[in-house]
């Protein structure tokens, strides 16, 4: 140390005091300015620009610790020398524990190298010049957590003093807070942008009613959410496991033919997950045939699986702009949100489609199906026949009227009173007959079969089925008039009325069974759908899957009922002809029994011989399904079933036998007539009464026949013989 004269010492002391005052003023003013900046690079630039006014340096670097907790990334490099000779950005990147920079971060304390060239911690970047310099590294810390480091370099040996260290340490504490605030602000901005983008997608998908439209809107929205040159959407074929192209954006025309379908093996190899989004980088796609790559060179794929039913699956693929681009964690987070929203929209579209099919079935009935609110009696649903039949049916687009508005004024008060008394007793069945005005003003008689049940929320729900009985009433009135004049005419009219009653009762029995078979699965579908709608994202995945399974199972029940009704109608009109081909009937029967969902664990014994005949496989399947369903419906759960297949008289004999109560002799022919199941033994699920009728009609279509015998040992033996057509 130099021995200064007293005057010189006073001057040096005054200079130090002035320097300290200037530094304090600098730090006092810089801290709020740093906190006001919301961008990391802007904060770093402000630090390097202002720091030069207090500390003489030729080089300043600021590193921030990355999310991996190891990598130190240089966000700014400033100084009188813009770069060392031969130094690049990749070479500036370092890790915790490496060199002076990494040592300061690892230790969490200031590290000063007066002679960096000869410091044991320093690391020389290959290809750069060796120069004498001093290096000062001060970590950026928030509490005990190190978030980065400020590194100053100055040409020459031991160029920094304790005052420089103190200033840089104070600055580093302010800078660490500013960087952390900017990082949190950036996260909030990204979260807000993500939420806004996903909300826009959700709004775009609201009300979408079919699967393809959902996928089209998703592919249109993806490029605004993540960087993508092209977006493609595939739908899975549940039968084959392969995928077909549903829609795309940005694909070159020349590749469409190659990517229209993806076979199951290729799809299985590419899909790392069917529940979470993931990325495939070009290296992952090196084995994929060129025709599947969408572009000439491999590019990163962001794959978003969409699942909305057990067997319903789609895949959306975003293709990067070039071979170097990669998708980030933020992109994967966005993709997860896209997948959740799109899957919900696809499930809603599927449920809407099933509801439309139910409405079509209801509208096809020769009756009016309705639901009403229990307090005001306002209709909440009516099938289309109400608008075409009743004078007070209203218009489909007008506010709904109340139950009773359509009833003749002379019958209205009594009918409404009876309905309200029924509502007070949930589970009660009510049958009303009253007068009403038809659409053309003509008087008509209606029979209303009302059922009061309870919703999943415990509220009463009123449903009914209105049948036009005008013809029956007119017949009864004519009968009463003729009774006074002609005894013989009375007898004939009475017989005619009896036939009409029989037909009407058969029709009513059919309608009651249909309403039961429609109402039960519909109630389950609506209950499950409402649960999903109100639960949103909060319902556990297992519960959501269970509800979706119930919706699908009950939708299949409705579909089977509609198929039976349509088949019976076609057969009665004579527009069905068998599509024959040679098959092994034993193999077909075995498969149908194995795949049946109507046996519920029943004990079954199969006895099958290989019999190859020329028949219609689809019709034979329906014969077996209906015989098995009939046996399961009308026998106790513990009663065993026997199913036999054997060749006989140039054809095949099918037999389904049970150990149930059997069939009375006077019903052995009647049960093969439509809508006669109600006359059989009591059953918790009587059915519509067309299953055995279809069995007989399909057998006759093949030139065969169906009949029932008593089984030795008790029970019934239902048999079908199908001749082998040449």
C-alpha cells in the first residue's frame, strides 16, 4: 500500500465517500425501475447499462438457472468487448458447478478470481485467446434458492475492490427479486393466454352436434394455439383398429392419398399413449415410411389423443413448421387442455346423436309421448305427433302449453284433478280417458297412460303416452244404438266391438311395453348425462367412465328395440329377402352366445355339431339372440339353459331349452304372434312381445318353421328348423 501524505489521504477518503453516495443513489433508484419491468431481458439490459456508471468492467454476463435446475443460460452479454474471439452462444451456456460462474451458483456465495487465467476454478473456452482479467461472480438469490448469477470481467489483474463486491451483491439481491417477479408475471400471462385460447375453443365447440364437425373446428383452432404447419385428425375404426383421415389443414395435395388410412400396426407403433398428449421428434420418426410423414423431411409431431367412449377414439396431430422446431412444455399443456375440451365435445355430440335417434323412434310411434313439470304441469317434452294431431298441441317453436289445455272443457277439471292426485303418489300408474279436439277441429277420444316417477334429484317426474281411441269409442256408441233395434245386429256389433277391444288391448299392451322399454334406458341415459353435465371436470375419471358405459349400454338397448320394430314392419310388408351364403351354423351360434349381453352369468350348456348350410347369417343371429333373450326373460336366474345345433333332414335344427315353468298348450302357437308376451308367465321385464314373432318370421323367410315343445324333465324347448337352400 502507498504511504500517502495527509492531504492526499483526505482527498482519497472524500473520493471514496462520493463514490459510496453515488452508488447508494444508483441502487436506490434502480431497484424500483427493475421491479417495474415485466420482461426478463429488459431487466437484464437495464442492469448492464446502469452498472457501468458505478463499476468499471469490460464485460458483463447475466445467467438464469433453467427449470432443469442444472443449466445456466446467458440472457445478456454486454461490455466494451462484444465477444471473445471464437466464443459462441452455445459455448457460453454452462451448468451448475462448472467454472467460476457455476461455482458461484453451486455455493450460493460470491466468488472473486483476481487472476482468472490462473484461477483453478476457471474454465478456458477452447479456441478463445488467453488474456489477463479479473472475474467477479455474484449469485442471484431468493432466500435460500439461487436463481442465477451476475458475472463481471475486467482486463488486468485484481481490478475489483471490496466496494465493487458490496455494490454488486446489493444489486444482485434487487435483481433476483425483479427477475422472480418478471418470471411469475410471465407465467400469469401465459396462463391467461392459455385460458383465453382454450375458452375460445370451448365456445367454438359448444352446441356442435356431430363428431366430424367437432374435429373440423379443433383442427381449425389448433394453429392459433400452438405453432403448426399442418394439422390432421384421424378417427379410429372400432372394428379394425385402423384409422381414417377425418379432416386436415395445411397438408400438401400430393400426400393425401398416402395418409388417408393408417393400418392398426402402424397406429399402435406411433401411439405412445391414448390418454395424454405427447411429442414425437424427427428421430422418433426415422423408421416411419416416407408416405406417412406428411412432408418430405421428418418434422416433430404433437399428438393429442381424444377418447370419449370405451371404443371411440380420435387423434389430432400438429406438424411442426420445419425439421428443427420442437414443441415445448407449454405446448403440451395446451394440448392437454385441447384434448379435454374436444373429448367432452365429442361425447356431447355422441349423446346428442343418440337423443336424436330416440326422438325419431318416439316420433315413429302411433302415439304421443310426453313429459311435464309436476307443479305447473307445463310440458317439457312432446313427440312431434302432438303438433299434427291435437288442436291445442301448439307449435314446435311456441312456448309449451300445460297438460290439460288439450282436454275438452267438460272433461278438463276432472282429468287435471286425477292427474294431480296421481302426482302426489310417486310410482303411481294412471289411465285416463277424455275428449279432445283434433287438429281439424273434429272431436276425438284419447287414452292417456300416465306414470309418475322420481328424478335422480328426488323431484317427481310426470310422463305419459296418449293413444287415439276414437275408433273404439265410436264403435261402442254404435253398438249401444244398434242394441235397441236389432238383436242380431247387436250380436254382430258386440263381436266387432270385442275384436276392437282385443286389438286395442293388444295395442295398449304393446305401447305400455314399448313405453317401459323406452322409459327405463332413457331415464338412465338422462340421469347419467345430467350427472356428467353438472359435475364438469370435478367428477373422478372412473365415475365418468362408469356413467359413459351406462349411457352406451342403455343406448344399445334402445337400438335393439328399434331394430326389432323395423324388422317386424319390413317382414309384415314383405320387403325382406334372405341374403344367403354358406356358413357353419354351430360356429355362428357359439359366437352369438359368447358375445351376448343378455345372459347375466346364466348357466349355459352348448351342444353343437358342425353344420354348413346356405342361410342368411344376420337373420340366424337374430333368431339365436331372440331365443336366448326370451329364455333369460321368462325363467328364474338360477334355471340352466341348453343350446343345441345339429343337422336334420337336409338342414339345421336349432334348439334353446330351459328348466323354467314351461308354456301352456293353448299358448304354444299364440306366443309366436306379435305382442303376445304379456300372456306368458310373470316376468320382471316382460318385453315388447315381438322377439318370438321375429323368430317365426325369419324361419319362414328361409322356408323353415319355429315351434315350442315341452322339455323332458320340465321347462320348454324352443326349436327352429332351417332347410339348406341349393
